[in-house]
């Protein structure tokens, strides 16, 4: 027999409304009744019907989250922190993974909308001028927040982003202060905010220091270790001059450069210095340990969840947030 609130009410000889309120800790219900209802519900293995509840309350107390990857310490940290904050605020997270694919991201969003989640948080992989996922969420009038990555073409949307421009500018300046002049940059699609902002920060710092950056020293690796390896390997095959240092848009791109250097017997940092961005767990384990930018993932995750829940409940919230970070120099830089 299916255990529902009516069944619990019949066993306790109370009304179904009383059971509903008791399970929600409603102040109208005596504490002794709340304890009896909850004890019997636990004994019977009762689980609330989310679909049924959503029909009456118009809410499911669920948040949809879409990330590019999960076998990646950057994203797994964000996911864990979001779970922690969401549970503390009485919400559950339904997780989807896009695997760095726009069509998969769209399919993820369709699935979340079909589950009637109350709102959605996306770490976007979109590089299109017109983002299909955003358009679909807009049609369904669901609260949406972008975290970390967002399509640059979308202007009027809430986001939690990192201080990418200023951190990249500061990182480049610190390299210049250490005597580096010939610096290469490896980036991703300029439709993605982190790629654009970090590259502009780098270029501005170089320009302010009156240092040139040859056109062929701005390489595109699509935020990916494998592509980074291929792109830098191709550069090495076609050019004899090594840059003194390489600034990479993220740590995964930096790890691809590490592999190319190893294949070509280029020593880090004796022959070339390398810095990343994002502070992956592995960045401190590679040899030599990678210099990088550590971002405040906990704060970004907590703010994203808090803001989305405020949007869901029509409560006031702070507009677009920018989260800081810390530059960490290790042995990959002289």
C-alpha cells in the first residue's frame, strides 16, 4: 500500500491538514502532535510527493545546476559548496553536466525545466552569439543565474563572476616586475566572459608597460588541455623563438603546455615560465608546481545559491556580483 498523508492521518485519527502542517513544523500544531506525526512517517518510510506539492504550492524547492564537467576540482568544489548552502536553506540541487557541449547544455536545461525546478544556475559552455539555453529559460520565466562563465552576448542577466580582468592585469604586472618581457597568452573563445576579460587584462598590462605582444603569440586552445597541447605543439614546430613566459587562461590549458614542453625537452622554469588561472588541485602536484590564481569558489557558490533563492521568493538581492581571488607563485616561475 502506498504511504501518503491520508494514510498517516487515518492511523493517528487526525485530519490530513494536521499531518501536512505537522510535517512542515507549522506553529499551529502542538509539538507533541508534530513528534507523533513525524515518528510514524519515519516508521512507515513516508516520502513527500514533490510533484503533488508543486501543484499546490507552485514550488518544488529544487534548484537546477548545470556545469561543464565534474571530474575537475574547480567544478566539483563549486558543486559541493552549492549543495551545502542549498541544503542549509531548505533546497535540493538537481545536477546536470554539459561536458563542454552547447547542445548537451540545452538538453540539460530542457530536462530541468521538465522537472519544474524553481530556478537554474549555469556555468555556461556557450560560445554562440544567440544562446539557446538562455532563450528557453527566458520563455519559461524561470529565475536564472550564471556563475563563473557566461556568454558575453547576454547582457541583462544576473551573474556571479570572478574579478578576471583585474586579477589577470595584476598577474601580468607581477611577471613584468620579475623581468619578463616576451610573454605569450593562450586563451579560449572570446564569446566567453572569462576568456575575454582575462585576455584584455593581460593585453592592458602589457600595453601599460609598453611591451609588444606579437599576433601569433595569442593562441586559442578552447579552455581545454588537449587542445592546448596541440596548439602549443604546433607553435613549437613552426617557430624557433620561445617566449620567456606563458600566461594561460586556466590551469587545464597550462597543463597542456606542460605536456608539450615535456615532449620537446623544454625545461620549466629554466627555459620558459608558465602561469595558470583557477587553482586546480593538481596545480600543486605537477612538477614543477604551477603558479596560478586561486579564486574564492566557496563565496561565489554561496552567493549564487542565496541570490537565486531570493529571486525565486521575490526577495531583494544584490545585483551582479564580482568575486575576488589570490595570486599564488610557485616553482613554474623563476
